C-alpha cells in the first residue's frame, strides 16, 4: 500500500480522491496547496498543509505526491508544480484505472492520471505528468511525451508521436505516423492528417443549426420512414 499526499484542494483533488479510493488500496494521507490558497487546515476530512512546509510533516522518503491539476497554460502550470515536487525529493504517484483495456503492462511515467475505458495497444509509451480522461484509443507503438492532456474519446492511430505539452480535445483524431510537435493544441473533433509545427492551434468550426424547429424535423423523419 502506497501512502499519498495530493496536491490541491479543489475539483482536481476531489476527483482524484474518489478514483483512488474506489479503485485502489493506496492510502491518501493528506493534501497540500500553496499557502495563499489555504483558508483552513483540512480538506475532505484530512489535513491540508502548506506546500512550502509539506516535506517537514510528510517527508518524501515516506510519502508519494500526486498532482492532479488541469491543462491550464498548455499543461505548463501542472509541469511547474510537478518539478517543484521533484525538487523537494518526492516520487510522484501515478493512477491507472483498473477498468481499461490493456494488451500488456502499461509503460507510463510519474504523475499520470489515466482514467477508465482506455484502449491501449502494444508497445505504447507514455511519459511523465500525462492526463488521459475517459475512453481514449492509443494505437501500436505510439509515443506520448511529458505533460500532455488527452480529453475523452481521443483516437490516436499507430506509430504517432505526441510531444511534450500537447493538448487534444474531445473526439480529436490523429492519423498514422503523425508527429504533434511541442505545445500543439488540437481542438474537439479535429482530424489531424499531417505532422504539426510547434505551438500550432487546430480548431474545428462550430457546428451550425440547419433548422430551428426540431419537432417539425422529427415529424419529417417519421414521414420518410413510412414511405
């Protein structure tokens, strides 16, 4: 059983706590946050300790740290806190849901948060500080770098490379043999068929309404089924 200190006292820490408690035997012992974000000394009925002092009460020789922060600033904020924890001497905890479809033991680094329903093929490599929300597909021999965020239902074909600090939105699709260079932003539903350049942004135009009367549309569909 691993003993864990979670960084954060907001929604990320709340979600991480529920996943770990429902799926693992590891023990969450405390929470930590920067002192200026702390208004009381507990969170979710456990101690909340200033990050500036955390190693004195929960030393890195005895505890792992987990930093389930979001994708703010293209994951650079999460990467900054990750490095600060490493500088204090902590090994970072990774959560991989037991409810995923893995063809072999997953090869991932520290501080990964990999939720349920992943379909991960053979010889996939996942770096440090990677978040994979629910139900993504990652094809054979794909390499995912450090500090990456995959939203839900992302499809990555085989032999792709996702470099550091990339963000992939819901239902994004990456074709075979594609390289997403560092800091690439791929918006929801985008289909990437060629390799990107560093810092590029891909956005799908918003879907527009074709009618303004859904009841009339359903009646038309019903009528067509009777023909």
